[in-house]
């Protein structure tokens, strides 16, 4: 369990302190135990739910509408350079 | 070689919609960075995606043309990973329930047909564009214009066994998508991208070897070179007693080799789950039938029809149908003047050569099919000679003027007036006494020289048939 929490934390870019991590393990355990109860039900004849509401097909037509606040989106980012977002380099090119 | 290659391709095709997959931002290529972005495609809190109906129809079109089953109910899923070109922290894609599955595409190599299985086609949104060349070793720049433009990913089975087969498959696939008008097929601009899964195994073996994935190959040539290199590299590793590592590699065209793409990010675990922001997509039979009705005649069918309807050689038909606009151009020509083989010759020899030289597209030129057809008709009717026609052709291509007008303005009409030609022949024969002597002494091969001289004297406008006749007659007399 501890390893799983570590892995999920890493994937989510979270760095819990050791004590918080311990708490998370306990909480995750109780959640998983709770969900485990579902195993006792026979779900073989039930279709998997992929959405909470029972409706389908919400579409938009293919038309363009320009968003006027693009500058604000840029300014909202931690860093930007002219009209580009600026981020720490993540790829090792060699 | 003691190994055989097993190759599968994953092709990403950008759909030709006007707006993005889940928002109304424009998908236009080449706009100023970050001008086609909005709260939805940049992942602002609370913004909600709504599915583009046209994108769905295009995906279904591709599925039908590739002989797929269209799934009645498909679901969008979140593929979770962190990367700066993905502002939401997940890509909306399809996972367990893609929209199309189980299709195939027939390729042909050395005359042998081969069925390539298409496992699935799913819809997804594209990521943004990372620019690493910023002048700083520590930062990258991000343009999110491309983020959330609609893609379909077409996944082939591991059925391809050589670089040439992979190339042929990709060419066929591109041709179909372009004919369907669901993708512009432009590999340079990235509207069509290809990842190749390559592994090798001892010949005859049933088990697959460990594969390497070569990412983002953006031309047919690079695809074939990259696969060729990769097969040799893996063979060398195995021969040296080594093991193939499952990894992602990139193709370096300058060095002519693939190299391992090491990312500082590790451990991909996408944790797919159904996207709660999007409702299930349901496609009923009525909708499918309606889309089926809009499917155009595809390149292969068109080529076969050109052979049977117009009686042109298979080779011509293949060249003419390689691109839909070219096929339309040819057909429009034939509609205006029913001389398919002659028109095909002009298009294949002269027109395509000029387009290549000028780096132009058939849709951009001033010369209209009707005008080209008329020019060929004028040759057939003897109004202009074939030689003069080349001059007229270039003029038409440059100016968009009609052949008749050019002929009139430049006085290029073919001279079939026997009197005028006779006078010219007399003049030449009088001047070329030595050559006439030679002809008399039996060296009849100077005949061609006389024809050339007369044509030159008459600025190429003389009817060559009449020139020949008169020359023959006159030379017989002197002999």
C-alpha cells in the first residue's frame, strides 16, 4: 500500500511529508476496504457505468468563435515570454 | 538475413475541421502563437468540453473507408500524464471503447496483394507544441494553438514485414484520408504523423521480439530509412548476444540513425478512466448509412474506372489518381475534349513536370482544364503543330490565357498553305546545294536536316506533314 501511494503521489507530482504520507496510507486503506464490499455483489449482468447521467450525445456544430481573452490566459501562467508560455526544459535532447 | 521484421504503424491524422475537438477555437495552421486558445483547451478550472459533431462524422468516414465496424457506443477517456504541452494534465482520448475497430487496408507489393489489419481507430485531441530552441538551456516555450485539435489515431496490426510495405501502407492510407477530405495529409506540417513499432524475430518464429517505437516520423522517406536502420540495429544487438530494450526512439535524418529518447520524466502510467465531462457517444445505423452515402469514389476505384472508361494504361491511371484534385483535373479535361490518352500525356509529361519545377499545386494554377483540352483539340485539327503547342502551353500556364487568343496574338497558327511551304522548300534547296548533292548520291539521311531547316525558316509554324510531302516530291525530282 505504501508503495502504491508513493507511486501515485509521484505520478500526480505530489510530495507528501512522511507523516502526511502515513495518514494517506490509512485513508486510502479505508477507502479501498469500503469499495471492496462491492465485490460481494453479482454485477455480471450489469453494464459498466461510464457516466453518472443516463443521456448521450451532446454535440457542438463545427463553427469557429474567437476567444478574446488569450492575453489574460498567458499572463495567468507562472511565466511567459512574449506570446509563448515558458516552462522548465523537460527533455534531454541527447 | 536470418531475421524477419514485424512492423505495426500508429498513424495520427489531423481532421480537417474548422474548430477544435472540444471548443470553438480555430484549427488553422500557422497562426501567431497562442492566439487560438481559450479556457477549454488550456484547461482552466471549470471549463467544459463539448464534442465537435463534424469531427465524429469524419472519424466515421475514415472508419467506413477502412472497412471498420463502427461501434454503436464509444466513450472518451482521460489519459493522465504531466507534460508542458498538455495543460489539463490529461489528454482526452478513447481507450477501451474506440469509435471504429477491426478494419483492413489492402496493400500491393511486387504485384502481390496483402491485407493489413486495422485494429482500431480512435478519436483524441492533439497536444500543444513545445519549442526547445529558446536560446536558454533551462527553458522551453509552449504554443497551445494546436492543443485540442481533433485527431484520429489509426492503429495497424503487426502485419507489415518490410520498410517498403510500411511505406506502401502509409501512402495508401494517406491517399484514402485525403480523398475522403478528412485530412490534408501534409506530413511536413504534421497533419499526418506516424509512429512505427519495429521488432525482429528469427525467421519462421511465432513469437514476437521486443519492440522499439520510433516516434514522429514525418515523411515517407524517413519512415522507410528509419525502419531499415532499426531492423539492422536490432539484428546487430541480437547477433552480439545482447537484448533489445523496449523503448521510444527518434529518427535523426542528418545522421541516418535512430536514437533513444531519454526523457527526464519517468514511469508512464496513464491511469485511463472515462471522462466524466463528456457523455457517451452513440452512433446509430441511420447516421452511419447517411455518412456512407457521402463517401466519395476512392483513388483505387477511380484508377480502375479510368482504365475501363477512358482506355488509358494502368500506369497513367495510377499517376492521375494519386491526388484527388489531379484526377478531377484530368476528368474535366476529358469532358471538354474526348482524347483521354493525349490529355493524359500532356498532364503527365508537361504539366506535372512544370508543377514540380514551380513547386505548385494543381489547384493553384491558372491553366484551366477546358483550356488544355482546347489546345489538344487544336493540335488534332492541325491548327497548331505539336512543337508550337509546347510554347503555347507554357504561355497558357503563365498567363491563364486561352490557346486561341495566344495563337492569334502571336501569329502561331500552323501554316498548311502548300504554296507558302513550297516557296520555302525551294529556297532551302537552292541554298543547300551541297546537301542536295549528298542526297542525290544516296545519303538520304540528310532528309531530316531539310525538314529541320524548313521548320526553322518558318519559325516552327509549318505543318510538318505537308513539309515532308513537299520535300519528298521536290527531292525525287532533283534525283
